[in-house]
C-alpha cells in the first residue's frame, strides 16, 4: 500500500473511525495542557490525578468521554465533581481532527492544519478560563504557519503578509481602542494569536477571521448588555471568538470568499 492508498483509506469509513479515535486521545492530552500550562506546571509529570484527594487516575478511568460518563462526572475516590470541559474538549478535538483530514488535499496539509486547529482549541478554552493566550502556543505557531508555506498551496509570501496584517492590524486596533476609551480592550495575546492565524490562513483568511470574530463578540456583548449581565466596560476574551472564527475560515474560507465576491459583484451592478 503506497502513500496515496493510505491517504484514500483515511478518507474511507474505517479510516475516519481511526481519525476520530486519535482525535479523542489527543483531546485527553489537550485537557492536561489546558489545565497545567497556565499554572506553569509540567504537562508530563506528575501523572493525571484528582486535584483534591491526589488519587492517580486509573487507566480504565482515563478513556476519553466514556470514563466521564461511567463515573457520572465525579472522581472515583473522593467524588469530586469533574468539569464538563473534559469531555467537551475531547469531543471537539475529535470533530476538529475529522474535519481537518476530510478537508485537507494532502497528508502534509492535514498535518499542518491539524496542529493549527488543535492549537486553536487550546486557545479557546484557556482564554475562557484564564483570559490569557500563552506565547508558547502562538509564537511557535507563527513559525510553523510560515514553514507550512513550503509544502502547502500559496507559498510563504501570503502567509508573511497574513501574519503582518493580523499582528500589526490588531495592534493598531488595540492602540486606537485605548486612545478612544482609556482602557485596554485587546491584549498582546490576541495580537500574537491573530499573527499565528495570518501565518496559517494568509491575509484573506485573516480578514475573514477578524470580521467573523468581531461580529460574534459584538453580538454576544450586545446580548449580555440587553440581559443586564454586562456593561460597556465589561471585557470579553476575544481569543475565544477568534479561534472558532479561524476554524470556520480554515474549513469553509474559500466558499465564504466566493460568496463575498459574488455579493460585491451583485451590489456593484
């Protein structure tokens, strides 16, 4: 079986099952990273354990999603409630990896896109929980996105432009926001995240991510204002909107771009 045959197999029925299983396993590891990385802990040692009673998680209690359901979302030993984030991250990891493999034209494109998509998953939950985006995710991500240009369609130049548009563009917006309001609305973590997005998706993709992320954030902010659960000074973790927007552009960006061009032509007469 040659490389092409293996790639075709991954797009077939059983191959997709393997991809989903791998995605669940990777999601279990991402849970460790999202919990320990913001605290500065090792992602390898010690082994997984309950934060309250310190009991080690048994191998049969560490099966993605299934163990959570069988244990009723609690530690086997002390019955501490386990966050719902654990199975959600595992399921999302499987879905993201499945979409990536299904949409990637080549194994190399799938590998780079999978790293990018799973990094976005980490950003989404870490930013939600801690309101930070670790440099250890975004800075290597910028380099990896630029390197991907040597093997993927489009080359390196559009990715360089995308990283510049993403990073410098958002930095300018952050400066203008602070000048207008006197408060910080965007952090440097968001700037580096959008530079990583630009390195992977190019300048067109970056503009799409900014548009979709800003729209989603504005709609949620408006909803919270109407519900009385926020005021004009409430800050939202922007990275948690940029990450899903980047998924949308990664998987359906070309279709969205064609729709946009079609609308422009129609409006232009």
